[in-house]
C-alpha cells in the first residue's frame, strides 16, 4: 500500500492536469513516433524506434507513479484548522533571531513546495522546525551552517 499524501485543492488539480496531459498529449505523440519509426523498416538497427520505445517506457512509468500519487492523495481543508500552532497549510511569519529579518512562509506538502511562491515543505529542515510551534516560541533549526533560531511572530490560514 502506498503512503497517503496531502494536498491543497489547487495542488491536486495541478497533478491531475499533468496526468491528463501525459495521457492525452504525450502518450499519443510517442505512439505516433513509434509508428513512424516502424514504417521506416528494419527495427534491429533503427535508433529512432529504440529512442521512441525508451521514451514510451519512461512516460508509462511516470504515468503509473502519478496515478498512484493521485489515488493516494487527500485534500486538506484549511477552513477549520487550528491557528494556535504551526501546521500544514499554516501561513507562518517568522523572524530570524540573529539578523532580525522577517519572512512569511506557507507550510505545504513536499510535492507542493515552491520557494519562489514562499511555500516550504513540512519535510524541509525549516518546515520541520516550525511544525507544532506557537506564536512567541523560538524554533531552533539545524541547517548546514549550524543552528538558526526563528521566532514565530504570527500564524494564519
């Protein structure tokens, strides 16, 4: 049995759209490439055929994996989540204790992490360090340079 994974509605919709694209666009395209390579004759020395078959195998593996992820995905409803502690889908405003820099991150599942969008994984060192902390607490987070301390300033949804 595969592990359950949690997503926002938008994150799961994005995965489903990617899966649909693989099945309806990429799969037929590769099948067409294989057909064209077969039409060229001798398959024993046909590099185009070999490349297309390899691409087909890789695509089918990706499709199978993504189907598994989607079937084991659960959508999180953030409307009734507790804001007294940092949890998945929390917007957490933190302050670096050493330099006073303030940042706001949304804690998300690993597959939805996007640093440019200020979404960090709950499995990342910072995400793990923030989980379960309340406003006013200091999170000691192990990073490659040592331990960083972040004060939790605000938790919202």
